[in-house]
């Protein structure tokens, strides 16, 4: 499993990571919707994660602003049910690293533009 499944409340913005899905997860009186990751940047802001493999580790960067109102909240690297996640705050650099595993999927979550992903070769 390399897929990260998230559901989001459209009213309050709550985000839930799904380990085993239930079609009836509600928040604020409404059904939470699955977040579909984007994989192609079409905006001025950059969201798709970049990576470099070096000495058995994968180093991830996201070329994105890290301002109070607009930033990458976290970067996650997923492979075979294992997840390496780095939480970020405004003012930090949008980067993360962990042990390299071929075939991983990198996810980056922007507080304004949602979920982005890139597959690792």
C-alpha cells in the first residue's frame, strides 16, 4: 500500500487519515469527502514534491512559500503500509528526509491548495 487516503470536512477543514474506509464519516453534519491528490503544477505556487536519493536516503523538497497564510503543512513518504511524515510550520523550509525505498509515494499538503503527490522511481 503506497496510497495515502484522506477525507476532509468542507465546513471546518478537519482532515482525517483513513486506515480502513467507512463510507459514512461525518463532520459538521456533512459527509467528509475523499481528498484526491494533484500531481501537476499549473499555478505560480509550486506544490509537487521534488526528491533526490543520496547515500540510502531520500531528500524531499517542495518549492513553496512558507508564510503564515500559505504553507506546506506536512510531507509524507509512503511505501508498503509504512509512513515517514514531517510536520512543518510557517517560516520553516518545506523539506523532509527518510530512508530511501524504491516505489515510494511522496505527498505534500498545502493549507490552501490541498494534497499533492509524486511517485518515487
